[in-house]
C-alpha cells in the first residue's frame, strides 16, 4: 500500500506555486518586483485552493509530490512536529539548500547527538523557557530605543512606511546579536541577505567570499563583545565555538521581525475594536511596569496575540520540512528512511478547514485556547524542531509596535482592509504605509479610549 500521489498537472501547479514564493521570500523581501507579481496573481490563494481539493479527495492522507510527502491534516503534522527531532530530522535537503551557505554549522543541519547538544546550548543561550529573562529585557529595550529614534523622521513627514520599519528593526537586531557597535553595520545585513538567497552552482565561489567576509566581521565583534549582546553571552559560556556557528542565522531570524510587526500594525490600524483593546492594555501595562520592560510586555497579551496572528496569516517561513532517519509505519503504510516530509504553513493557516477564522484577524484565538490543540497552526514551529528564539522575536516585535502606538496616532494608508472582509492570502509588507501624527504624552492616561482617539485625526 502507498499514499496517494498528485496528478502530473497538480504536481506542476504545486511546484510552481511553492517554488516562486520561496524564491521571492528567501530573505525578507529581497526581490520586491517578483513579490509584487505574486501578490497581483494571488499565488498563495491558488496554492491553498489546490491543496484543499487534494486533501478532500484523499481524505486527509499524506500525498506524494515528487519525492516529498505533503502533510495536509493535523494528525500527521502533530505526529511529525510533535515527535522526535532525531527520527524526524530538520536536516533536510530543503533546509540545507536554504541555510548551508549562511550557517553550515546551524543546529537545524545537525543530527543525532550533535543536534541534541547544539539545540540544548542554543535554548540555554536564548533563555527559551524564561519569557521574563534579562535577555528578553535587552531585546525589548533595544527595539524600543531604535523605533523611538526612527519615529523622529516619520512624525515630521507624517508618513511611516515599510523601509523605516525594516531599517529600525535591522538596527535593533544587529545590536541584540552583535552588540551596539554593529548598529550601523549595513554590510553585515547585506551579506546575510546575499547568503540566504541560495546561491547556485555558479555563484558558490562568490558565496564563499561573502561567507568569509561575514565570519571576519562577526569575529571582530566577538573579540570585544558587548556584555548584554548574544555574542557577549557566548563569550561567557563554555561552548562558544558551536554557538558562534549560529550567529549568522540569528541575524537572519531578527530580520523577519519587521514584516511581522508591519503586518500586525496594519491589522490593528484597520480593525478598530482590536486596536482599542491593545491601547487599553498598553496604557495599563506602562502605567504599572514602565515602557518596554519584560513585565510590560508580559502585561500586553493581546498585542502579543496580534503579533502571533500576523505571523499565522503571513508566515515568514512558508514551509516546515523534516526527513525520516529510520523506517516508520503510518496506518500500516511504510515510510522509508530519507523521506522528505513537508508542512505548508500558508495552507494550514488559510485552509477552509479553519472555517470563518481562516482569513480573518482573530487574535483572541491565541488567548482563549482555540488553537492549543491544533498543531497545524504553528507560525514559529513547535517541539524540538521549533524556533528556539521565537520568544525573543516576539519581544522585539511587541516592544517596537508598542513604542509606535505610545508615541503616534496611526492611520493605515495602505492596505485598506476591513473587519468584515476576508484578508488576502498573499500580501507584501513593502505595501504597508501609515499616516502618523505625534501623540501627546498624556494621551494614554485617559480613562476612556475609543477608536477615534486611537486612530487620531491625521487627515488635517
């Protein structure tokens, strides 16, 4: 017995609709022209519709797409992502293609005992299980500082756009990972972006040169590390060699915060009721805990939920892949070692299986337990193969977004979404633009907050 297979036409459609977006989004919007074309064609919507038809026809069974097995239903996604990361390894051809040029020593690309040791060291370094850690506080304070500095320009011009947000979060990411001295090192970010573009065979020599230059720059910062940066923590730890191999990937990961924050702000600015709840929460949090502290962020669960919801609707990494390292049997169907297993997060988030919430902004789902048992809705991954730094990324996004909301009246120029209309499946953060005006210092202290006081009168 075998699992079903995509038809020849379905396979061609799937490969095209999966490959082009991956090519466009390998690094955060490095190919804006192609991204704009994908948005216009609504490629992700067509992919979701295709996989819904395939899933219905095959009763939710895994389906072969070439040499990869697509996991379309929750029970198989949970079996793999919730299972052993030794049996279902993240060290796949797909991930090697994506990350080997940037970080060949990445924990994702290790197996067996090496993977276990690197994963444990990474979780310890990032303080994964401690949301109130000093490291989280450092990330939050740095993001708030950079967004605060960035806002001086948009408040004068009245326009806040994607390039402003991206630059500010990139500066914050470099400071958090490499230290304050790297704040304006645009070359580091450029090298990370180039190396994440999956160089082909003819570009490998150039990629090796880029990698050598990136490693040299990281080594210079590591020679005299800022004590509260990740490099500073590595210098104080026992396994600095292995952890230094993770630094390029950490830099790449922080660059995904800006798209998530931009989408979350756009969602809030076009959904007044949710915006009002976030602003009430922000006022209470900062009154009791100050601005951009770990305690203040912990006291803003609805804004955290909005950030997570933005990541669900438009995941920065569209697919999760695993490979079997030993033979397994699913419902008496043998799955051989070396089988590639693929979970498409765009499909899982937007499938009609999700009902009315699939294409709506519904942050309450992250607070009321609606998604606790659904292993298909995992914008940051899950289990031992999930993102070890997800909590720190959320801290960066929440601190940056709350700084904007505290300082500015905000109105979305683009996009023009509405609470009663489905959200697009394909959307680029490069299309996000806001009208902003300076908010008086006392604006958050009022007893009554309405959508008018939140969105402001920025038309004048």
